[in-house]
C-alpha cells in the first residue's frame, strides 16, 4: 500500500499526477519490480484504472500484462488481475451510463482495435486457452470472459486460431462440465460466440458430446420453466443445428429428438406464463423448426418428421395448439412449427387431419384454424400462420386435397356443421380483402397439381341470392373480378383462376364459354393504368395466355388462332409480353419466391404466394413463345401433343396392366403361401394319424395274441400262464441287457488294445531318446515307471473283464435253461408251483448279478477315465521330452558345424604356416619342422626319465 501512496500521491503531496502518468508509473513498476508482491499491487491498480482510463491502459499496459500472463503463471492472483484488466480494455460491455450516444461507434472501434493487437500474436490466444484449463476460479472465470469478448470483437479470426490450436475446442468443451454454475453458464456464452457461422467448429463441438450436456443442463434447470441459462443453451443448440446437415443427422441418430418432447408438456392450467417461459418455449419451437425446415435436404427433413411423430412430439404440439390460455405469440409459433412438421409427410398430415378441438361437439382442428384465418379480428401474424399451416397440410397430399374439395361438392354438404369448404367460400366472397386473398390462395393449394380436382370443382354451384338461379364457383370468381374490388382481392382471385385453368383444358373451355371474360381481360391489359394496377394487368395477361396455351379449340369463337389475332389487334404482342413481365419484376414477387412461409411486414404487402411464383416461372416463357407461333406451328405442336398423349395413354395403359398383373401375382403368391401352410398342416395331421393307426394296430395284435393264448389253455392254468408271460418278458429284457454288456465288453477291449499300442509307442520313443540324450534320463525313468504302473492297471482290468465274461457265459447258460423250460409245456398242475419257485429264485439271482455287473461296469468306466487322464499326462511328458530331444539335436548340429568351421580354419593356418616356413628357408633362416620339435621334446622327456631312475 506504501507503493500505491507513493505513486498515486497523498493529500499533502502537492499537485496530483495525471491518469496517464500514473498508468506509466504502474507499467514501469510491473516491468521492473523483482518482488512478486510489488508487481501484483501494480497490476491490481491497473485493473482499478482500466474502466476509467481504458484507452491509456490499453495502449501502455497491454504488452506488460501479456508478459505477466507468460511469466507469473504460478501466482493465480496476479494472473486473475491481469485477465480482468485485459477484459476491461477489450470488452465493450460497459454500463449504459458510461456510454454517450455519439461515442458508441468509437467504443466499438476501440474494442475491435485492441482485440486485433492482442490476437496479432497467435501465441496470446493459445496462452489464454491454457489458462482457461486452470481449475482455479480466479483464473478460469476471467479467462472465459476475456476469450468471449475476443470472439465478439474479431470472431472469424479468433475462431481460426482456436481451430488450428491443438485440442483448442476440446478444452473449451470442458467448461460445460464445471461444477461451478457461473463458469458453466459463461462457458455456454463462450461456445455461442465460438460456433457462430463456422461449420467446422460446430461439427467438432457436436461430436464432443455437446448435445448430451446441453440437454442435461436444460433438464436440470426445469425445461421451459427454467431461467436465462435455458435460453442460452437453446441459442447454442440453434447455432449447432441451423444449416448444418451433418449435425442435424447426428442429433436425429443420437435419439435426441425424443428428449425434446418433455419441453412442451406445459400442463392443462397454463397459468403463470412468465416472460422467460415464453422466450424459452419460443426458442424450443424454433429449434424444432430448424430440424424440419423446408430448406433442409428432403431426406433429412422426412426422417426428422417421422421421428417426431413416433416419439409423440407432434401430438404434444397439437395439444398446445388446441389448448386454451396460450399466449398469442406462442400459439402463432406453434402453428408454424406444426406446419413444417407435417409438410410433405403423409403420416403426419393424416394424423393432423384426425385432430379435433376440445369443443362440444368436437370440430376438426383444420376447421377451427380456418375460422381464425377468415376472421378479420384475429391478429395478422396468426392468420398468416394458419394459412401456412393449411398450405403445408395440402403440400403433396392428394388425399387431403380431395377431402377439402369434397366438402364443396353438392352431394357431401352437411347443413348442420361448418366445413372447410364453406369457410373458404365464405372468406372468398367476404368484404375483407385479406380474407379474400387468404381463401383464394388456400383454395388454389387444394387444386395444386391435381387435374381431377380441378374438373370436380367446376361442379360447385353457389346460391348468390334468394330467387336467383345458382351460379358456378368459376363464374362467381369472374363476376367479383369484373366488379372492380380491391387490388388484393383481385390479385388473389386471379392467382386462383390461373392455378385452376393451368393444365386443365376443360376448365379453360368453361372459362371461355362465358362471353364476358375475354373482353374483360383484353380491356384490363390494354389500358394504361398506374403502378398499383400494373400487377393486375400482368396477372390478366397470364390468365389470357393460359387460356391460349391450354386451349383445346373446342369452342369455335375462341380458338387459339382467333385469340392470338385478338391480342394482335387490341393489345399488340410486344405490349402483351411486356405486361406479362410485370409479374416477375415486382418486388413482392421476389420476396415470395424466397421461401414457402408467407412472411409479410403488413397486410398490404400480402400479394404473392410461393407456389404461384413457381407457376409463373414455368409458364411465362412458354406463353411468350405461344403468342408468336403461327397457325401451322400450332397445328404441328398439336399433332405432336396428340402423338405424345397417345404414347402416354399407351404407356399408362401398359402401366395399369402391369400394375394389375403385379397385384394378381401378389395375390397368387399369398394363395400359394396359404396353401403350402395348409398342406404342411395336413401332412402333419396325416403323419400323426398314421402313427396313431400303427399304435392301434399294435395294440390290436397284442390283444389278438393274448386272446389266442387264453382260448388255447384252460381257465385253471391262467395263473401259470401269467407267470410264464412275465418270465418271457423278463427273459427278453435279460437278453437285451446281455447284448448291451457284450457291446460294452467289446468296446473296452478295443480301448485296451489302443492303449497297449500307445504304451508300446511311448516305450519305443523313450528308448530311442534314452540312447541319444543323457540329460533327460531322470525324466525318462519317471515316464517308464509311470508306464509300468499303467500296464499293471491294464492287467488288472483284463482280469476283471475275464471274470465278467465268465459271469456273462453263466448268465447265457441260465438263459438257455429258462428258454428250454418255457418251450416245454407243463404236464400237470402240480408242477406249476415248483416252476414258480425256481423262476422266483432265478429272478432274484439275475437281479443280484445284474446289479453287481452294473456296479463293476461303473467302476470300470471310472478306471477308464483315470487311465485317460494318466495317458494325457504321459503324452504331455512325452511331448516335453520330444521338445528337449529336438533342442539337443539342434545343439549337437550346431556344435558339429562349429567343429567343421574350426577344422577349416586350422587347415588354412597350416597352409599359411608352411608357406611362411618355405619363405624363411629361402631367406636362409634356420627353421625347425614340427616333427623335429616333437622328436626333440620326446628326447628331452626320455632324458628326464633316465635321470629320475638314476636318482
């Protein structure tokens, strides 16, 4: 604090220094002080001066503050002060009181200039990203605010720096997981600025699990009842999804659409609509519209629409649509949202047609909405939304178009209830020009690209007044047109007539049949009227051109050639084409052609429909060419049209035939499938019945045999026959068991033979290994001992099997005796008691022996399992021994190879030594041969031996 007093000056220090001098001294202190406390105090003082002296601190202190961020990372307090100071310098978010109206632009430029200085060195932004990673609140929070301010001032440049920095976006995504709400909320604001108009960053943020985190935050905050944090999250979601097909697809495939449904569960009471709730719900509806926008690819829009229907989101929106007490702007946006959810999706359109309003009696939602559209007391924006909803309901929906037109036909009119057709006719002929225009456009959409309905609508008759005959709808439209009503009404009726007559020769004939229509159109086109009437003139020219182009020459007075001559005389071809061009040159035409939703700033601007602009674009050039064509060219064109129509008729006929054949094939396939299934069922029942018949036959034969035996013997012998029958059955059972034991015996003998062969192989292999490998003698001896034990156990098994075979032979003999006894009939009744006794004894013995045999067989099987285990262990030891043998063989081979190499080296050395000796001898040097040396050594040894003997 002494430092601050010295710098800022006290009351007795004389004149106080200016702000610029103080800032200069503080900057010098930051740059030159060696003590961290001094630098920290200086940075704190700069922070306090940065709001008042923003320009001076920015110019003089920015470089020093960046240096502090680079060098004093260990002290979180000074880093926090430095970041706050930079934020005050760069940010334009000052209090309104401090900003004057004439200096607002200067302030904006100041923040942008300081930002440009800061990001000139990309390392500064990278340094800021590393500081944002710090967990310390006093570092992380000011870092987030500073980075947000940089993005606000120079968004694209800072986005590019963050995009190229390693893990730049991923570091910022961690802010959403921070447990401190202040940092998390400011992190959402930072990501809002980061994702603006940058598809690459939007994709990275989306794939960093942003959708999951943001939806979790919205749920935690209470969905639409949440505060401003929910609003910020929704704005960020809009940034990520709007005009980004990749993120939209990821959002749909991640099943996040299903998580949007709870947002619109607003309850039945609908009381307490706070301003924040209205804002949140408005943004939620806009987010739904982003996913199903007509500007998205058709496939993506269609899949999102289906997902919204299957998860119940569309049903929830329709509930809000029909609820009471909903604010007007929410209701309007809900209607627009439902419109785009059902647009072009047949399933959703069918569901919307089935929705009823909660009234008594219930009315279809379409009827209730149309009542609002033709009601001039309703808000203009709401009426536009209802028109858009009706257009989307009829878009590519021939079924819905037919249902609307059918409510106008005489056979289906119900006098007790109001229908959609009656409401449209009422709006078409009301005194409100806006209702006229909306009803005309809605009816035109009911006829869009549907020639059948255009013809059916010609049947509609209207009762204009009591006592007068009814007139057709077409005639009534032309009557109102000729009465000179408002421009908006006439434009709407002309658009309806152009849509109705296009591509429908019958409608053109009906229109031309009225003799007043053509003179009215030529009179309107020929006059030179003001700018307001130019649009009507252009539409009249278009309607007359459609009457020429789609004319089938069925009326003699209004053939194509005569109408062209009329235009040439009354209007002039060039003038006609010029008036026709007034439509596409109009400013309101260009606005309507941009998007399907009717969005007008005021009712007076409501002139053109989006679908009608497509029709004008399609027909303008065609009609201009048709006006200049001669009669011969028309004839040729008609001939070409006829041939094309014939060709089309042939094609449609064959298509119809093929379709019918396909249907017949499908039906035949279904019949074949049903017949095959029935055949399989019948075959199954037949096999069951055959088996049942066979069982009955067997039972019948048994009964027959038993009856034959009963008739052969006397009644007194019945007991003995029963006993004999029991004996024969038991003997047959014994035979079967003996056969089983024989088979088991043979199997055991085969297994014993296999084991003998395996043991012999093991013995032979171990003997061979014993001759070659000395190191493995101990393991071999263990293996031989093991094999000898196995042989002993096998010998025991053989002895047991021999005993078993002896017992089996005994049983066979006894079985033969029993058979002999059964074969010989009993001579007298007294012998039956003895036979019964012997048979009972035999039964007891047999049962006992069978039990013993079973127990022995069980013991043998257990021994067999143990032998198998022992064999497995012995085979594993043999494998180990074989591995060791192969290793030893490889070592022996390597040692042999080394010996051969040594012998070769020794031979080479001997040759070299002999050559050297020869050279030495040639030089005259005395050299002793190895033989001489060896003989000399032996002589020395002999002498030494003699001396020893003498001693």
